[in-house]
C-alpha cells in the first residue's frame, strides 16, 4: 500500500496473539488506570516515567527554593530574571544531544542522559557561587531536556494509536509527580542539612536506577524496523537537516506555539512560589502544601488532556486549554487572599493539559528517522521563548516595580498560541507512519 505522499506504508506488524493476550491495565490510584498495555509496553512505559520524574523534581525545586537560593548565592533582585533566563538556555543544548537517539537508538541515549543529568544536578548542590550554580544547572538542563524528549518518543512509538494521547498524558502525569516530591522535601528546607543544597543532593538517587534500566529497557521497535530497512540516518547531522527540510510548515507552526507559550507563561510558573512568600507572606510549609495537594489535582490535566484529545481530537482540545491557561494566570496573580488557591490549581491543570497535547503533536508530526530531534526542537523553541520572557519580565519589573504586573503583561504573547494549533493536521487515532511518512513534502 502507498500513502498519498508517495512513501510506502511502514505500519508495524501486528503483535502476536500471545502478546495481545497479555494486555491489561493497571490501576494507579489518583492517576486512574493505564491503557490496555502489553507486557512490553508496560515495561517501556514505567522506565520512561522514571526517566522524567527527577527532571520534574529539579524544575520544581528551582522554583520552590528560589528565594532561598537567591539569598544563599546573593543574587540581586534586579537581575534575577536574567539568571533564570540563562539557566533556561541550557535546554538549547538538547538539540545537539537528541540526534544521537535517531542515529544510535533511543535506549542508549536515554540511559546516558539520565546519567549526565544526575551527575550535574548533584554538582549543583555543592556550587560555591552564582556562576558555578548557573553553569551546572545549564548542563543538567541540557541532559534533562534530551532525556524527556527521548522518553516521550519511546512511549509514542510503542503504544497503540488509539491510546497514544492517553499514554503520553499518563506519562506526563506520573513524571510530574516529581513536583510532589519537591514540594514534600521543600517543606523541610529549614530542617534538612545544608538547606536547598541538601534538596539538590537528592537528585543523585537516579544513579541507582541506571544498572537495572540498562538490563530491561528494550529498543524501540520502530527504530529497529527502520534500521533493518536502511532508513535510519547514519550521521548525527542528518536528522537536523531532515527536520528543517522535509516538513518546514509543521516545524514552523510547532516552534511558534512553543515559543509564544513559553515567552508568555514561563516567568509566571517560576516566580509564583516567590510571589506567594513575599506578597502573600506564605511560609515554605504553606507553599509546599499547595504544590503537593493542589498540584496533585493540577497534574491530572495531563491525563485528562490525553484522553480527551484521543476522543475529541488534538486540535480542539489543545486550542481550548491553551486559551484558558493565560487567562487563569492573570487571575492567580491578581486574586485576593486564599482565592489564589483555586486560581493556581486551575491554571496548572490547563497549562499541563496544553503542554501534553503539544508534546503529543511534536512526537506525531515527524517521521521516526528524526522524531527525537523534532521533540528537542520543540524544547529549544520553548527554552528560547521562556528565556526571552524572563528577560522581558526583568525589564518590566524595573519599570513597574512589581513581578505580578510584569507577569500579567507577558501573557499577551501566550494568548496568541491557541489560534496557531488549529492549522495542525488531526493526529488522534492515526498510525505514526500515516501521519508522518518518510517524505520530503508536508
């Protein structure tokens, strides 16, 4: 069978009946039940979830402990936004790492990125000053971004088309529980030895997982199939060239959404714990409680978005959540008293939901031979937009004297993004090879 773009239909062979017989879902309590996975799919899914857990922990920790880190490293208030912006730029380096997954395999790169991320996040704990802290964070973010991209690619390539959005949403929800761990340990920041430095040292835990992961993680079946058929790129630069030449329209749309969304919303998320402590006079324990219990509901947005996008389509649900999130951001930075709690929870729910659908799109819109590279391009666009947004937040703060006003002004960029996603093709329920054949035309 030949698809309309002229490329052969490369749909994977049906799984053996014995494997189908082993399909079952697993109840995860708050997260609901998993899709009906085979034994292999369950193994791949759990390993990918583990890979993303500590990336989310590190992201949350920088935001939660920002006030304490700022005091410990003596970072001036006037250039705090610039420091955060530079750290975000570490994700730009993922575009140099992820092509290796398209050339040498998803399994190998996932393991190496987990190792690199863990080492450099651990080094953050002993950073003697502001500059070394920033350098270690930049390198850790490079590995973390590549790790997250490869983990999502593995899940997208292994699960069934009918449940792909659900599986990606569940992956995001479980990975985001790293925020919960960060919230728990942050509550004890005044008790744990060395304060915020002790919290970063916990990131060394993934090192213990490296050896068992190496033994049980299988390579992506789609990657192996393309390798046998001679479609796998042989040079590291080839996925980058293919990405920018084969589907330029899709790439431009995806990059625009990620850039605008991060430019308008990144500062809002990073500065919120600091805003609670300084403007509303919350204690670290109160902030932790909100992130732990309220965040548990908020991250369900990933699972809800995945399931709804499988049923009603990625475009409609993606546009809806992307439109709601910036409006709720303005509410949470202007809400009086404890009404800030539902505002933040609903904003987190919508933001996570929108991010899940955009992540699913980035894994679906490009062929296997450079799918990992495409996901990292999304991360680079988001990083660039987020870094620029943080820079502008600093400029706006110096003009207005208020982080809250600066954040609200920035949402004007964020609210443009929903209209762009409506130009994407619908992908829910379709096989990856049907959506994005190995072709040079969109």
